[in-house]
C-alpha cells in the first residue's frame, strides 16, 4: 500500500476525467469556484494533476508530491492491459474511481476523443503514427503524398467506418465493469455523473477521508453549464434513431440536428454489422433523411 493520499481518477480520453477532478478539487479545497470550460466544452482550463498513464502514476509514487486527486488513462497503447493496471492501482490505494462509458454515451465520449483533445485529430493521428496514412493511399483512390486536408470527406468517413470502432473498443476494452470487481474500485458511469450528479459526487466523497469545503449544490450551475456545452450529447440516441428509421422504412429527417463525421462513420460501421453497405464513393455530404440513406444501401 502506498503512503500517498491521492485518489486516482481513471478514465479514457474524452471521458470527463478532468471535469471530475475539478469538481472534487473545488469541493474539498479553498480553490475558488471558476468555470474550467473552454469554448468546445472540455474542462482543460483546469490543470489539476494529469499523470497521463500508469508510468506517470509510478513516477508519482516515487516523487515527493502528495496530492488529493490525480487522473490517468489505464490504456494508452495497444500492448497495455487494463486489468493488470487496475490490479496494480488497487493494491496501492485505499480506493480509486474508474469513470467509464455507459452504452448510452459511447458516441459522446468518442466524439470528444476526436474534437476536444487535439486541435486536429487527423494531423495528430498520422504524424504520431497512431494511424498509418498508407492505409488510405493503398485502399482508396487517393494519390500517395496527398495532404491530409485534401483527402475527400467520403474517404475519411469510410476509413473511419473500418478503423474507428475496432480501435475504440480495444482501447476501452468494452465492457470493463463486467470483468472487474474489486471492492476499492468505484465505477462511475458517465451517465451517472451527468444525470445523477449530487449522489455520484457524494458516493466518492463518502469513500474518502476528505471533508467538503463547499456544498455540492454550489456546483450545480457549473454542472448545468457543462452539460449545455456538450455538442455531441445526443449522438448515441440520434444514431440509433437513424438506423431504426432507415432499416424500418420510417420517413424521418435529421437535417436540423448535428451529426458529426465520427457519428456518420459509426452509422456506416453499424449498418455494415447489420448486413448493409453504403454506396459512399463521392458521398462527401451525408444524407439528412431516412429515404436518402435507404436509397444508398445495398446488402452485403
């Protein structure tokens, strides 16, 4: 058992770990209440103590720092094993929080991953080697050496429809709460943090030895502000509706609703899983109603 006092907040990129650390920090310290939100809805005006990954946690244990809260990702490369990392944490702390996606918020978190962490996900992914751009050059009608911003939207969407969900499901090892049960791990579904805010925060505080310096009710206006800033908060329900409308010949449109490129790629992936493919060559503008989309489907 470590002699550190920190309560680790384990979360996946885009999963509101920074926001939760801010909530817990302002509630248990003299930090003034000041909204940590950037214009895109993330909480990155708050710095806190981001250790990045398990190596960062190990470095922290060997440092002279001793904070109340830290946050880290349990998996940052394909070879990482979340189970092993959670077991390692479990043996070193009294308890830790695992902020995890629930099934109604997968696309919310996934879109955050694309929109809120890097200034340009495409440039980051290709330059960092997360994605090999040769996969696009070799599999789509895109000339080798084409700049990323010159690659057609339909190619990017179709590429994501093959790459994105397998990558994401591996990254979060879906559904981890079904396969991990340690009494000192507090699983917090993102939906509970959003819609059962006070009880969720109380659950965490009750497990700690910390005392509140402010009431949780004082955070409610900030919490409501944060939720109002989440542009992709309805993507999971919208995509499920689009699939249901299209496959069941229900005439509906979504032209007035935001549908991100990542969500379009998810639709293409999910329809493929149901035996449909989209005639997507040259389809830079995605359909905005079920009739248009149905006309583009063919069975595999």
